[in-house]
């Protein structure tokens, strides 16, 4: 099973709590398995001895330390305990993408800005990746050497991600608002929508009622469904295709949060307001075009 987090917390403490949850889960699973084996079959824990490990796992021989009735279930549980407790040690390495790297970044972020904290954590992580790589090569553990390469590139990737995030959030959504856009209403016909869709640049539209209140969005996907439909209704056919449950962006919202809402609702366009005052719309392409332009201006 894979658990995905919608967005990492913005505070250092919040990120630390999320990061420490992974190793804690491994510790809990490992301890619960050992407690179970201690209660049900304590003799199987002899496998933790160095003699048993070297003889049974390395040389592949049966020894007296392992009972004759040692079951495959117990062996699986022992391996599972080893894996979980081993993952704790690996995950605590202060390098991205391991949780230890995020915990280290959260600690640094408590007394410096996030980008500087990420830069230091990235450098430390890449130094560790070099150590892992060369030690692995020296001992002939080439699979582990690939882990070192992976850690190096993931540390660089994390820094680029945070750098881009900091850059995006330097700008205000008020700079990207479109105040001139096509408005549809409940009496907009299929023919009118198809003409707007095929002849203009706009592919997503806000729909308003007779009192000029927003009632939903007619997205590109909805329009394509409407076009492919052979049904014809005399009035208000548009209501069958609009998305009515949509969020209203706040002008004070960060750009990353606005993009996240667009992903959550699978929409390319959302309305934006300042309190109760409707200001206009923001679309995903407009956001990225604006950011790309700002990137070129600043680099220039």
C-alpha cells in the first residue's frame, strides 16, 4: 500500500512530525513481531545470534541453534523484523529522499529559511552519497553503490524542487488574474459553445446565472462530452455538463496552493476573489507562462 500526502506542512515542526512517522512505524512493526515471537516461540529468536546468522544465512547450513520445528512462518516474521528495524537505520540517514534528510532539513529550518536549510541538507546528503558509493565499490557491493548514486541525484532534485517552490511563491496571484474572459449563462446553447470552443483560444468557461453569480465551470472535457452527445434539449441544456462544485481561490493564496487545488479538482481554470469580491479567473497555462516570463526576466 502506498500513502500519498497532499502537501507537506509549511512549518519545520510539521515536516519533522511527518518525517519521523515513517521510522516510528518501522520500529512499531519490528517490536510487535519480536514480542509475538517471544510469546509464541521464544526459541526462534536464537536466529539473532551471530553464529546462527553466519551459519544459516551465509553458509546455508543447519545448526543446533535453530529448532527442527522452525517454521517458514517464523522465518518470514524474523526476516520481516530484520527488514523493518534495518529500514529504521537506513531511513535515519540525513540525506534526501530518506526521512532522516527531511528531519535534518526541518531542524535547520527552525533557525534559517527553507531554501538555505535545503541547500545545507543537500550538500550533506551528497557527501553521504559519495561515502556510500566508494565504500560499496571498495567492498564489491555494487547494488549498494547504485543506492549512493540514487541518493546523490535525489538530493539535487529536492533542492531544485524547493528552489522552484520558493521562486513561485515570491509572486502574488493578483498579478496573474484575467479580468477579460468569456462568460456563459444558463441559456448558452450548444451551437454557441461549440463556436467559442473551436474558433477561440479559451477552452474552459465560467457559467453564471441571471443574477451574475457563478454556478459552475464548463471544462474542456465537459464540452467534448457535450459535442459527442446526440441529445438535444430545448432550454438549459448546459446545466447537464457544468461542474458545480468548484472552489473559489483567495487572492492571498500562494501560487503552489492554487495549483494544488486545480490538480485536486482536475480543472484548468478557477475563479478568484478578494473576500466577497469576485476579481476574475486564473488558469494553469497563464500561471506557468507568467512564471516562465519572470524567470527569464530575473535571469536576464
